[in-house]
C-alpha cells in the first residue's frame, strides 16, 4: 500500500502527527488537571508520550545526521514544559519527570535498534533456534 504513495506523504504525516502530539502534551502539561490523564502513574505517561514523540520525530525528520538534534530538541521540549510548570501555581518542576522523558526516548531508540536487528539478521539464525 505504501508503494503507491507519493514520495514524502508518509513523512509529512509523521510530522503532522508529531506536532499534534506536541500540542496535546503541552495542553495536558499546563491544564489544571486534578488527576493525570492516561496512566494513574504520571511517570508512565511521560515515558509513553516521549517514546511516541520520538517515534514520530524519527519518521518525520529521518536521517542519521539529524539524530542528536532530534533527541536534543525533544528532551529540550520536556525541559521547557518543566520550567513552565515551575511557574504555575498548580504544577511543579520535577527532575523525575525529566528522567522519565529521557527513558521514553531511550526506550524508543532501543526498540528501533531491536526491530532493525530482527529484520537484518540472517534467516539461518532464526531457523536454528531451539
């Protein structure tokens, strides 16, 4: 199905989804919610959000030369969220939230590497497993 798509359509779709996700995460981060949306444990929300945004950023802005800037900008966005929350009377700055953001990005990088390894490994290794 993707073979018949014009070049760049999928990449633009990833970019659009990333920016929608960025806006949604900002709204969730700054809204005066009494309970965290999503998982009841806030750190799981951070891990999931940054893992998804890392995947969308990777699809929307691919390329090895963009790798460090991509992750740096994404984690910088997480820092900006925390700095804004520090100024809000109903929110607070959390180093643990920043750590959860890093874990989310690293989780995506690890999953991407594992999937790439599974795809590239020789078939003989896959068949010889007990």
